[in-house]
C-alpha cells in the first residue's frame, strides 16, 4: 500500500498523540514553575512530528 500523505502514517499519528500527552504533562506541577524546561520538552516532542514529515517529503519527491 502506497501512502500519499504523511498524516496517514501510523508513526506520525502516534507522534501526534505523544505531543498531546507531553503538553498535558508539562502544563501542571513542577513544569509550571520551569517554563524553559517545559518548552524544551514540548519542542522535542513536536520535532518528532516534524522529522517524520520531513523524511516523508524527501522520500516522496
């Protein structure tokens, strides 16, 4: 089966769930006091989605 959109990849869907969970986890507790750390963790999670998208785009050209 050929995948035409990166949004259809299971790994991208799971990365999206990861981002949602990371944002939820960093919204409360100790992360509320450490905005810089929370931002770094959120950025790392979001970069997973971005890297999957970039890799898909490179392979589909």
